C-alpha cells in the first residue's frame, strides 16, 4: 500500500514562472522545440526531432488521439453586447462525448458563460451564411449553466456545427485571441476523436518525420483517447489535497490497444503527455475494479482509489487481462470509462516507466504527477529549464523523463 498524499499542501509545489517564459505562440516547425532529457538523475539538452534516438530500445509510446473541438462560441446580443459560451460537457440526449459529437439538430451542454449577467433569459442566435445556431439558457449548475443548442440545417452534427462557428479554446495563460493558424497548431497531427477542450500538448511536437523515425527504430506506438476537459486548468485552492476534487475525464481505449499495452509490459511503456499517463494508470485500476466485480457497468476510477485499495493487488498483466475479458464480455471492441485519478507523490506506478511532457504551471496537479514520477528532482529539472530559456506550458518546449 502506498503513502496517502491527502495531507500534501500544494504550496510545496511552487516555483517562480516568469511571464516571459510562457510561450504565446508555437514554433514554426513542431519538431524543432527544445527537449530536456532527465535520465536517472542526469540532464542533457536536445532538439525534439532527436527523440527517436534518445528513447530506450523497444519502448512502447502511447499517444492520446483526442481532437480539440472549437468549443468557444461568441454570440452577439441584439443590444450589441457579446456573450461567450464555452462548452464543457454534454448533458442531453447523450452524456458520452463520442455520441454527443454525432448528435444532430439539438443538444444540451453544461457550459461556462462569459458576461452571464447580461444574459438573464431568452435565446441567442449566431448566424453564418450556411448555418444558424441558437442557444437557450436553461438553468445554473454550480459555476456553470445548462444551455440548449439547436441549429439549422438539422442534419449537421454538433461536431460539424462547432467546426463551422466555434473558436479554438486556447489556454487562459495564452494572452491573445485565437488565430487561424491555431486551428492546426493547437492540434496534434494524429488527432481523430473529437471531444477535448484542451490539447494534449506533449503531442504537439510530433511530425510525420519523427513518427517515421520511431517506426524505423522499432519503437512501437499505440493510441488511446482521453478527452481533456477544462478542469485540467483548474487551480488547486484547497490548503490540503484532501479537499481538492479532481475533474473527471472520459477515456476510450480499443480492445486492440489494451492487448498491445499488455504485451509490452516487459518493455518501457512511455506515455506522450500526462493525459496518456493518466489513461494508462487508470487502465490498471479499472482492471482491479472489474476483477473484483465483473458485473460492474459504469466504470469509474475515483481520485483516491490507489491510496485506499489495500496491499493485495493484481499484477499489471492480470489487471489488463481482467479488463480485456470484461471488454470481450460486453461484446464491444472498446472500453469506455471515466477517471478522476490523482497521481501525486506516494503513488506507485503500475504501467508507465517514463514520460514525454511539456513544462507545467506552479501549484498544479500536473506538477504533482511529475513529482510522483521523479521525486524532488522536478525542481532541478525546472530550474535547469528556466536557466536555459526553455519555453513553458502548452505551446512551449518538451522534456523526456526517465527515472
């Protein structure tokens, strides 16, 4: 049984991040970002396109193939004011992201609303030559609102509507409006599954040339899907982590991907990004859950499960086999689940043995994850990156962490 990180205080994961270090634009060429390699305590500086030669032989790289949707909608009131609606998660008629994106005609979503005080009731319209989108305010839910959307032509899917009328939701620390180039650059080249409102940014550095070089080096690659929610930017305000609630995110993993991960457990399994890492580790805990109860239907990993699960646990191979058996019994070719998994110091990694990731904000749950992987050495890594002018956060540079 691992130590319980509930008593951690987020102030212990503070460092000074100057505004000048936060990348406001991506580089012209994706694979020319800097790459800081941490390997068993040693640091070295590289360029990202070198990564195929820096990975351990026979590694398995795991990519998150979620696709960012243009979830920011700007409506103009008849009186001239602007109301911004930021789509967070589907509520009706589907709560599963994949289905919600294929919904036609109408849907209801939980959304954030900018200038909400100016929109007490009524319907807003957003008109373009080829489509009309209407938004109707239904009710307030905590810090968000339920909003019913309807559109013409009705045969278009909600994904197609967002593509036509929405804006790319750049992170709050990118202090500029989204530009046309962001539609491409705030998206990985392998993105296919629409549903994220933030990019899995560790993947932004990959190019076709880098992927081809990985294949030539016999480094296996597999895709999983975690739809990144706006909660990834949620600040930790609680004085102790016990009082912080992790956001829930949807994961989809094909039966083939689960099998491929299981067959590579003896090799280094290296996720591309914290979202891929959370997906992989969540797969283990989902395997634990279905091994205990094969009849369970709504698969979900609570944030504290790893720290409360007890000492007698299945091996990663056994857990993934239980998960494979479960998927086969459902007669589907994929697994769908949700996860609130919090990975923090004290966590015992079950599947992952390294990580490719960007540099994260101070006092964030993502920094807790980095500390769980490499311990207090995260401070050495981040200090080196700052001293050597690495670019931070979503559009910034990359690191390869091999503890």
